[in-house]
């Protein structure tokens, strides 16, 4: 049987309101609302930009929910042809769209969502917008390799150099509660200038032996953690130096995100929904140890 490689990304989730009088909610509760909408025979979709995104399927499970998101593309199909042969028009029926699909699974105990990577369908920022409701903001935060976070948190590891690349935020409401002034300044700068992307590089004075000049401010390490969890960060390369030994340790807070690659049998061009969900469940089990390192075992505190 032919197979296809699928990539599954892991995200922590938050679901909150800026209104202090609003009831506390979780993404699981919101997904239950969407499930009830669909059970009542109503579609659940949103227009985001010029495209329509829809929760096509949503099924409660013993761990939370599993579902399928579709992106409707309002385009005309190009003609089909063999090399050297005649062309044949491909037509859609009235009201039909081209549909791209992405599968996801939500695990309520950790607040983790596993998402099939499909750049032709939807990214995590727009998926969060699709799930959110009026008065609440949903955020999907990429899970970073716990070993990198532990190294970043060590007091003897000083920050020598950082290079970041950030895409323009698509949902400004996500950034109203930023903890670090560094990240507030980045968001305000992009907002005020209308920048589509920000590229920045920060260096200490590598020739100096004075720690205050040789290294970047220690507080910036926590700011970078918040940055990668909040913004659509395309690059976050960090060079740490052990102040005791002088050894350097490069880490990449984007490339080292937790993900899983699975080969799945296909029927035609794609695998069946059942097989994709099965592969996602296997991927979650394979990454369980790293997820527990990151979030803690359910009921225990996560890494800070």
C-alpha cells in the first residue's frame, strides 16, 4: 500500500476573557459548545480574511475531542490535460468550493491540542480564531522541547546572542496581557509601523569580561519564552554561555518544538480520517514523556 508522511504539531491551549467578571472557560468547554451547534444541524464556520474556515467534524472522545477543520477556497479550477493531449475543463457545481482539510485532537487533562500540519489549510493562529467566541480569546502555544527550556532557565546560563524573526500578529487581542515590556514594545512597533515581519538580532559585547556588558539582560530569557508562546515566531535562535565554564550552548526555540512524523497508508492521495486519527493517537503516546516534562503530570505544576 502507498503511504504518505504526516506531521503532527503539539500546542498548549488557553481560553480566557479580558473581562474579570466573565466566567472561567476552557477550550474543552468551547469545543463542547461547537459540538452542540453541529448536533443541532447548524454549520460552524467563520470568515477569516477572504477565506471561510469550518469545523467539518467534531466528535467527543474519552480524552476530549477529535475533529476536522476545512478551508473553503472560492476559486475556479484550472483545466486538466495529458502531455501533448487535449485539455478538459474541471467545473464545480453552483456553491461548491475547493476544500482543504486538517485533523486535530484535543486532550482535556493537559489542555493539549495535536494538529495535523497542512499549510494549505490552516495554521495555529487562525485555528485559535476559529475556536474563539465573542468576549473570549483562544491561544494555541507551541510546545517547546523541555530540555531547551530547562537550559534556558538555568541561572548559570547567560544569554550572549539572539536572532528572531516574527510575522505580523493576526489577532491583536492576544497581546493585551503580555508580561514583558520587551514583547509589548515589539508588538507596538509592528502595529505602529504596519510591518508584515520583524527581523532583529541582539548581541552582548563578546570582547568584554564584564558580565553586564558581555551578556544580554537575564530577564530577557523569560521574555523569549513568552515571545515564542504568543507570537507567530519564524525564528528564535539563542546562544547561551555557561558563566562558570565558558562553554556555549545554541538552542532553537522554533526548530526544537515538539512534533511527530508518521507514515500513514493512503487511499488515493490521502489517508482516511480513521487512519489519520489513529496516527495522531500514536503520536501523542510517543510524545507523552516530553509533554509531561513540559506541562507536568496532570495535577502537578508545569515547568516555569
